[in-house]
C-alpha cells in the first residue's frame, strides 16, 4: 500500500506542488508537469492516440481536493478538473 504524503505544500506563485513522503523523500512537481500527466480517461485516450498534452508553463493548480485516502483531485487554471491523481502515481515524481 502506498503511504500517504506527510505534507503537501502548494507554492502557488512558483507553480510547484511539494510532496513530502514518510520515508524522507520529497518531490517538487511543477503544476505544468502535473497537468501534462493528467491521468483522467480523456487525457489517457489522447496520449494513447499519440497526442501529447503540451506542458503549459503558465498553467496553475486552482484547487486541490482529497479523494478518500488514496488520491487528490486536481483542478487546473485551464478549467480541467477530471484528473484523480492517486498517491501511488504522485509518489513516482521525483
Ligand atoms: Zn485529464
């Protein structure tokens, strides 16, 4: 089972989400990278079709909501809000 992050800090001005894990690892992931990695069914279908979701440097997280104890639902400034990001996936960012 994937551990929950100990802390999640959103650095809105820099566009960075900082995740700190119980094993001492931490990651600073840009909002743009999170948006480009969106795991929702529409974005996955787009990637499967060979169309990359471009990293938009100015895209920002607009809302972060927990989904149960296993994921975060991230809403972005471009209006996209379908991505449920499991902690298991978030733990793969370095
Ligand atoms: Zn998506």
